[in-house]
């Protein structure tokens, strides 16, 4: 069997993965990156809007600082974030933006002089300063006090992806595409690589490494309607979960983006609203300012998605053959702005809706977009329960996003956390030795070979992979969406347990030879249903509403009982995850309070508990 | 009732010794706003789970799903069936190595291209990211991004007359990559150095000027202008090399 050996194996070559790889390779370590698709097709490249970093170069960002960014991030998370990680992130973000600039990102820059901008459909004037001309500029995004989102047109993810992948090529890092990791190689406590299926030949291969990092992005594809690429299917989470010892953090924390287009669920960036676009209802009237007088269209995503859903429930939605939706209006931004700063949006409208966004409204509604949920790591990016394994980016629950992440914070997290965790991996590798035992590799390969054989020979049954997957995707839409309740979630758990039993009886309809896609889908079906069960079960247990997790039967945020993080893991042979809980944050630099948007009531935490952790934070900073 | 669409799809699985290259027919009822992404996935999920093709972002952003659609290279995800006749013929992109059916290996081709063009910023300056970044005019940033928009789908290579004649031709994607660094003030490479990379028949002088590359580019990159720009620049560099005093 083909076996590769390296110091670091990075699974997933999007922004987080390549950023970690660059850090390790530039310190002289041998790195291999694996990717299902050529690296630049990674879903990072689809991120349009930008990256938040408190550079404060634009006049609209004056007075910004990592402290202001920190407060926005923690409020955005509805106090679900690990505040130590959030602090690390905001301090490092401006440095990372400048680093990317040095490597070649064509950031949009400050242009001195008077200019106008739109907010809530109205036109305002601003004057950019001469002394800031040519520095990295920023645009407005939801849930932020300042204009802080650095961008390249509305192709920021693409531009940064090109730059990082260029840097990777320059450093001579091996990037192998059409390779899919289907199992980790480990002895129950230490990870030493992965079993990988080659998507060119269908052959299994073995990759051994002193350190392994999972950066495979989110798992939106377990929902029927998602903005995510088809590769965002939970592959990385599944191989972690399959070890039996690694928990998924906050599985119930799933983000629904306000502006997925109808139909096709493709995203149009929050930059549309940041740049002054508005949301309209069936009467073509604005409504967000009625619910959210302060932030209006630029409240955080969880709040805008919730308000949009409430407004449609009040009968103000637009009926269509593809279900109800609302309108996004960017007509007033004008031709020049749309053809330079929002050109991807313009393209998407043209190709997928056959409309011209200069003159027509864009049909949108809340759509699954992001998983704050992920492989739980400590603040060094080290995965809970498994030595030698790291994770970063959307795949991980690091956890700076808590129960709602702000737009522009995840794209920034990929490179910022990638850089920080990359350094930690370097520290880990220095002086670290491990034996590549043949037993655990042989057993891991044998297990996967047996699974494949059973699927191809249909020895467990003849259930159809796509039919069973459909049950999962529909159940997630019906019961684990913007609003949730006890009855629906209980029902969902039952449906998914039944689907899990059926998934164990799947057999292929095709021969499974070579780069067969049905086999790839079948290999991860059980794991995907387990991820769905983690969401449903954790959402059922969390009897409060926090960020994107809205319980109709428990509408208040309950800091007294639920200021914590769910950890969901799977024991071998179980049909439900095991749930445990840990405190949301080791410190409260910013004690739990009101977000300033979103409404709702708060059941306060025990003041003594909060005080203990706040003083800990003060001591640390002193 | 929608139209009854007939799909003629190229089939061949190189990993299966029994497989022979052939065209296979499928039928599907057209639905409103149907794209080739929707149609092909339905065919795989409902009729033939062995069908091999690639999609990724399905939003025209990543370039994974380029194929030859009724004779012309394009992105399947953003192709609406309503814009096509009832009979839809699909082939894999030529030039690139076949993975199976409609899937080709663009990954290896493009990674080799990065090495050939040295697709990164060449600079002698050490960047200290804790200090203020080097300034740039916004218009220059936009000019770079204009060329950075390439999604490496491979359409321009598949449609290129020269690439069909000589497999070592770098193609529009590679030449556009060079142009991207030429306009970037952070890259210190000189015309002489660029000439070493593209001043040959494998590079800019191999282009026959048929310009199908621009016709098929799904991102409407200004390839014609860039090829013209590089040809003039490299032509002048070549003359300077022949007549050294002109360069002084």
C-alpha cells in the first residue's frame, strides 16, 4: 500500500489548512496537504464579503481597536464564546491582514477625499483622510460598532486563497488534491495520520505524520438547503467523531444567513447590506428597523434571520413556487458600485436568477450557512482527547464564535487561527518523536476495506444512500432550523435514529469502482446522521434561546443554567451521542450582559460565579 | 409539463478494465430554473449512481465543473437548461487528463503552472506585519484583482487552438497569471525575467491569436487585452536583447 510520511499532515487545503501548513513549512518541517478538490476550489474561495480586523484606517473605523472588536465578537456570540480565544483573535487579526498584504493580497485601499455611502437606503457623505490614503480600507458588516471588514471587491476569500496557495507553492509544500481522508490512524490517545481514499483511482493510501490537522470546513450539506459547497459535508468531523473520544463542541450552534437566494440557496454577501442594501417585504417596504431600531439590517445574522422569519410568519413574505421569501434591495447602490465592489453578486443574479440587480429585487431568505459547531479544541488548537491532532477554521470549535458568529469573523478566523495554531503545531513538533506503529495502521485500513467491501457487495442490505441522506437533510430543515421546540426536536431525534439504522444497511447501486461518488457518499452517511443527531439532541437539551439557537418554548437566554458549551461524543455502537458540558469561557473579560440588539429577556447568572471569573481575567491582564 | 431533455453523456472509467469509451443517453423532464448542476445530480441520484462528474461551490465561483456543453467549454453549474436545445451533449474537457466520465484532472495541471510561472510575489523586502503595510492606490488593487479573478476552470485551455497542437503551450490562464504579477508593484521581477518565463513559443509567442480563450472564459477576464499587452512587452524585450544599445 502506498504510504506517505511527513511531519505534519493537513487534511483540507482551504485557508485555515494552508495557513497552518505555511507556518510549519517555513520553520523547516515537512508538510503534506490533502484536499478533496484542487486547493483553490476550497469553499474558502467562495467567501465574498471580507475579514474583520481592527485596523481603523477608514474614517468610518476611527476609534476602532482590538478591544472594540472583542466586545462586538463576544456580544455577537451571545456570550457563548471562549473569551481567551476571542482575545487572541482580535489582537492578531490586524497583523495577519498586513502579513497577507505582504504576500500579495490586493486589498481594497483607502481613497482620500469626499465620497458618499448608503445606510438603511439613505445616502450619507464621508471624507477619507489624506494621511490614510493607500492603506487597507474596510466596509461595514452586521453586529459591528465600526467599519472593520477588510475586503477585495466581493471576492475576498478567492483573493486570499490565491495568495496563500501561491505562498504554499513558493515554499514547495506538497498539496495533493482528489484525496479524501476516511479515517484517522490512532491508538485511542495519539493520532499518527490518516487512511485516505484517492479520488482518482479509488485506492486506499496511508499517510503517517507526527502531527495531523483537520481543516475541512463546515458541514452545512447535512441540511437540504445550504449556501455551502457540496464538499462541506462533515468529512473531517466524522473521522474525528469516529475515534469515540473526540467531542463536537456546541453542535446545536448552526448559523442561518439572512440572504441565501431563492431558489438555489446560493449566498449573496452580507456586504450587500453593509454597503447600504435593505430588506423589503411583500409590500416592498423596509421592516428591519421596526424590530431593531438601532441596527436595523445590520444586526447580527442570528437576529436578522429570526426577524425575517417572524415577519414572514406575520404574513409579510412573498409567495413563490419555491416557498416564501423576502427581497434584498441593492438597486440604489448604483452601477459603478455594483460592477466593482459587488461584482460576484451581480454575476450570481445574472446567472442563477436571470435578473439585473441594478433594476430588480433579489429574492432571499434565511439559509443554513455556517457551523459554529465543530471539533472541540483548546486555545492552542489541540483537539480534546487526542494527542498529535489539531484543528482550525470552521471545522474546529476553538471557540471564538459561541452561538453566533459575526460576518467577516470566520474568514478572518481561518488565517488568524491558522497562523496562531500553526505556531503551536511548530512548538509541538519541536523535539517531539512518535513511533508509527504498524498495528494501528493495519487495523485502520482493514476496517475501511471491510466497510467498502460490505457496501459494494451489499452484504448489510440494499438501502439506497441518496434516499436515506434525503431523510436526514429534510429532518434538519424541518426541526433544526431558525426556530426550534421540544416537540419537533424529539420527533427529529426519532427520525434520525431510524435513519441511522437504515444507513447501516446501505448497499451500493453502482459497482463502486475507481473514483465512484456513490461510494464516497455511502462512506460518510452514518457519520452525517450522527452529526444530525448531535445537533437535534443537543438542541433538545438546551432549554434556552441563545444566539442562533432559538427555542420557541424557552425564549429567554438563561445564563443561570446554560452559560456553557455542549460537548457531544459517540460511544461505539450507541444510537445517541453522550452529552457533557463545560463552562462557556474560562474567564469573563466582558461579563454576560445585554447585546444591545435582538430583544429578549435574560435570566442572569449567579453573580458570584461571574465575579470569580471576571477577577481572574483582570488578574491575568494586570 | 417541462420539456423532455435528452442527455448524451461521455462515459469511460479508466479504473475499470471492462469500461470502453462511449456515449450514453439519459432522459429527464425539465423543471423551472433547472441548471446542469441540478440535472446531473438528479441523473446520478435517480438513474445512474456510477456517473462521474465534479461540482463544488455550484455558484460559478470555484471552477470545478467545467465541461464541454454542446461543443463549447463552460461551467455546468451556471448553465441553465432553458438556454439549451432539448438534446444536450456533454463531454469532459480535452487537454486535461481524464479521471472518469465528465471529470478531469485540472489540479495537477495548474500546480505545474504555478511552478512554471513562479506564481508568487518576488520581492527582496522583508515584510514586518507589525508595522504599517506598504501603501497602494486603490485603482492598482482593483487592476490586480481584475486578473486575479481567474478560477482555474480550464475552459481557456480546452478551447485553445495552440494547446491542441502543442501540449507544452502555457495557455491563457498561465499568461494571465504572469500579467497579474506584472501589474503588481510588489513584484520586483523585470521584463527580462518575465521574458525568461514566457518569451518562447511555449509562452506568449505561441499564441495564434484565435482568442477562443476570451470567448469561453466564464469570468469574462480580459484575456485578449492581456495577451496583446504581454506580446508587445515581450516583443520589445526581445528586440532589446537583439539590439542591446536600445535598452540602455
